[in-house]
C-alpha cells in the first residue's frame, strides 16, 4: 500500500470495507477456545500488554503491526516465525482469525484504530489515554455502543485489589466524610521523563514515517519524534495523558466520581529542555460536585519529572475522622473529630473571661482521667500478597470479558471520563485559563 498522505486520507473508507467483511466472518469463541490476539504498536507498553495477555491461559498471539521494521523482526524472534507482521494495522483487522487487538500506538492513533477495530468485529484493549483530543471521545463511545464489542482502556488501577480495598474502606466511612484528595506521581530518571532509546537503524527505509504521522502535521523525518513521541503534542498528551489519567482512573474507581466541573492546571518545562513542547512539571486542581455516591470534594494532582527522590506515586484521601493513603497498599490513620472547640479569651476583660469559662465548662465538662476518656486513635495497613501485579489482573479481566461477553469496568465511557479531565488540564495549561466540564454529558462548557 502507498503511504502517501492521499492514501492515508482514504483509509477510513477502506477500513469500513474490510471491517464489514471481517466482522461478518468473526470467530465465535467458546469458553474452551484460545483467544487469538494481535498487537498494534509493539513499543514498551505494547510489549508489556502483550506479555500480560499471553500470561492468561488460552491466549495466543497471531499478528503484530508496527511502523518500525525492527519491532516486527523482534516480534518473530520472541513469538515465532509464523507470527503475521505488517506495517499496516488494517491488514491485521482484516484477518478473521483475530478475536481481540491490543492498541498501544502513540495517542493520536487511539481513537481511529479503536473505532476501526470494533467496526471490524474485534474486541479492543486500548492503552490510556483513550483519546488524544476531547472531540475523539464520543465517537469511540458510539462505536462501542453500536457494535457491542468489548473495549477496555489500559489503566490497571480499576482492576487492582488494592484499589478495591480502598473503595470498600471509603464506602464504610473509615475516615468519615472525605473532602479532599491529593495525588502525585514524581520521577527522577531519564527513562521516566520519556528519554527512550533510539535504535541505530532508524531511517526512512526502516520506518513508515507517513503512517506514523497519520493525522498529525506533515514534518520531515525525525527519529526522536517517533521513539520519544510523548514529548510532542502532535502525537501525545504529555504528563496529563500519560500520568494524570492513571490518577483520575484510580480515584474515580475508589470514589464513584465521574468527573470534575472545574479544572485549572499550571506548571512548566523546568528541567528537560530537550526540545519537547510539553511540561515536565504539572499541577492541577479540580472541583468535584456532590452526588449520590460522594460529597463535594477537591482534588489536587502533581507530576514532577525532577524531584530528586526516585519514582513515587500515591493518593491521600483526607476525611473528617482520618486519612486514607494508597501506595503499594492501603493505610488508614484514624483521628476522631474534635468535639471540644477550645477558646481564645485572653483579650477579654477578666470578669468576661470568668463568665465565659463558667459557661464553657458547663457545656464541655472535663472528663475524668480514666480509660474511657482516652481518645481512640489507630493506624491500619492492608497489603496485597507479595509479588502482586495489577497489570496482570487488568488483562485477566479483559480476556475474561472477551470470553464471557460481559462488559468491563473501564469501558469507553469510564475511559473518556478519566481522559476528559486530563485533556482539560492540557487545555488549561496551554491556554492559561480555567476550564469548565459537564461530567454527565462529557462536554466542555464555554
């Protein structure tokens, strides 16, 4: 196939033609059959996702698509010479022997390939963020609803036993009424800051540059843009789409929230002045309205790529009677709300102070020093089993959904409600303004 821009713009109609044919001949999977998968985009996350899916019983890799020939060669080295490989993902979707696809391309391809795959009768595991732009979200949801295919977005916290425990504890009211959530993800490494390795054979001969660009602006070949694509707004979504969206997904799962109504983000490129056009420090604040599932609360997010302390991430849920922290496990620190307000009467006249003390002591009598007067404070830790891996659980849930046809928790609606605030954070940062969002209709206001 020609890789000219003209042919790229014709891809939608071609995809519809082969998609209809593939959907009509899609395999019917019985619970005892192999689930046959293909991976589209075999970079770092695509390789990890493939490994996690193949770790599930009865899963077979059939095909791989990637625009870099070296990854196609490596796919055969890892998975056997009979693996079908191609630069054109549409050839993968046209195969009737494929049940599900893993989409781990740069962000600007997520929505199109997801829609094409579902129209072709394939179930979809799509890496986060589900979409690159707000306008991409509802078409993916519509394709999911129209086709009835399984689609799961790749933010594994929604499948984690740790986050399920946090969800249960919060619902039980262990910290009282929560009113604020803090979340962070800090990194201090070149790899963590997306300085990925560039292969020495990267060239216009080994890379399908036009296909990589897709809908992005036409620019001359530059291997940094494909192998370090997260650094560029043309292909990625920066800190917000890579890491904020994980934090939104986890927090939405724990709280039952569907999104904020107001978004503001700030930050800058403080350390990694390597030509990237996205910040390496991003701070966001968000207003969440009261719903039947949760009270009104505020969220504060932070990602920093040069904090000097390795890599850490986590949450603090701050409530009226305690704090719940999520890291490798869940920690609950209880501190019952003060029932006695105290007083500041030093500037009153002496007689007025005496009258105040008399009234105060009548309303708040001093408790005797006995065991019953000791305030109950406690700390509890809940840890997963050693070696626990929520990424494996996330793929286990996806493969189970492919077999049972039961939709996943992190379907396109959930995925867009996590991606939406992340993308609004980018809009707020780059346009230096407050953004307003309707989480019910998933629509930007104003």
